[in-house]
């Protein structure tokens, strides 16, 4: 293997330059503030966990885990999601805390990837976990909060698709009893949104016309509350019926929140983690083909850590949100630039300190050229210096102390 070049990074990792880092932190702050107003408290967990506990519970395949050995030979992993680490904390440090728990987080997570373009091995998530409430109201709360969080991040055009793993499980139990392999193959097609492959696999099963039409019909079960009524007529299986009743209850709660315009029911939605046990959802922005948020119910996960409890939650794909909201021009329109020469240095730096203490952003720079001071004082607003924009320019040269906000835009 050739030695990496001096400026190369490992595949799937990226640098965030100042404008991107600023916007990323802004999204983080706005979404966490939104979650806090809904009563969710922030939690921070380690980047590394034990493979035999969190690594195994995460449901991320071994091939996608970054594994390390510590100096004792114990296998560690870089966290591949935040749900499993939070489940560990809820079952240990928060074991005696009364339920329900409402926890929020912002963190980087890691997943090993094949060397292909566009995939990230490290990315950021901002999300919540609601632990200890099995109700449809709890599921509706996290969906409504996901909608509020997307809006807080500056995303306005999006749709949330909500499904329930119990519906497909019940329907397949009824129509494909004893055909576990066929069930998994059909689920894999739905998970990958491969509807052509789904129809082809369905045709290859050689089912009776009525059953085949019934299973193909689920591809059309996407829409509003009327989908629940249609699904209730599609299967008499109790698991499937209970799942639809749960979604109907959720819809009523979402209607009370006033967010149904952003939601559609999609009964092909099954979620991409094996620990999902009930409702699942994904959110898609109008200008991006990838989901920007995903979540669902995972009632069995905490039992693996010795504290059985129902739970539901979601994670915003914060890195993808960054692509949608865009970056601001370089510089800070609210910042002050103070220029000085040797004689005016002391007064300039004292004024800079005073302004910073008052909450202002201040950049200081020694400028010995008097013509530069004059041109900046006469510049239009915002002041542009060395390619960056500033709201004000203060000039300290010798005993002359001048102050201007600049004129109109250049």
C-alpha cells in the first residue's frame, strides 16, 4: 500500500472550513434549543464504546463498525449511532430516574464504508430519545418535534413518511406463512425502495392471483388518514390491524399538533435498523433525494441493557441539512474591524477589548498605510477588507481616532 500524500484524508472523512463550521454549529444550536423547549435535556456520551455491549446492540453490521483494541486487548468501537449509547446510560446512570426520560444530543458518529464517492464515514446527528412511554401520543410527539426541528434548522419544504413494521410483519404472516426467506427478500426490496424488484420477486413466488394482488397493493398505500381505512380492509391479521389502529391514533394526535400537512402514511416504510419494533418514519426535503431525518419505536433495545422499557426517537442528518441551507458569504456582517498603526495601537486594543466585553465581534489588524485607512473609512457598507465583510471600520492612527460605519453597499 502506498503512503498517503501529505494532504490526503481517509476516505469518507472531510474538513469543515470556517463558513461550513459556523453554519453547522448554528444548525446544532437552533435544533437543540427547539428540543429544549419541548423538555428534552442534552446528554453527551463517549465516542468509543465496548463492542460487546453498545457495539453489538447498535444493529449496525460488523462490516460497518470501526473497531479498535485498547492496551488490554479489549475490543472497542467508535459509536455508529447515538440510540444504543443512550440506552446504555438510561439503563445504568439513569436507572433510578423516573420515566419517561426525554433526552437530546448532537454528536458525530462513525460507519465504515466502501471506497465510493458521496458516502461519509463520519457525520453529525442531532436527535432525541423519549424513553418510557409506549403510547401513540409519544410516537406522535417525536414526529411533531422532528418537524419543528427541521423548521428550526431552516428547512421549510419537506415531507415525513410514517409507517409501522407491525403492518408488514402481520400481512406477510397472513399471506406468506412459513416462507421466511421470501418475506425477508420482499422487505429488502421495500427497504431499498426497489419497487420493480419487489414486483419481480412477488411474481416469481407463483402466488394465487388474489394474494399477489393484495401484496402488490401495498405499494399504493401512501397518503393521508384514508390509507388507514384501506389498510384495515387489506388484512385481518391481528398484528397488522393493531399496527393500523396505532397509526390512526397517531394521526389524530398529529392533527391536534397541526402538522398533518407535512405527514403522509406510507405502509411500505419499515426502517433500516433491526431494533425498530413499531412506528418508523423518514423525512425528505424537496431539494434532496436522501432522507434528512429518520426515527421510530424500538421497545426491545433497553432490555439488552437490563432495563426493559419502551422507547421512541429520531435523528436529524445534520450534515445533510448543511447541504440544504447553504453557506453564508465569508466574513461577519455584524463584526467590527479596527485598524491601527504603531502610534494608535494602545488606544485601538483598549477599544477592541471594550467592544468585546459588550458582546461584539472584533477583528484587529495593524495597517500602517494611511491611504488604506482613508479608503476603508470612505467605503460603502458593508466594509470589505482582504475579501471579508465587516459592519464597521474603526481607525486608530497616531493621535487621530476616527469612527465610521461606512456608506451604502459597493
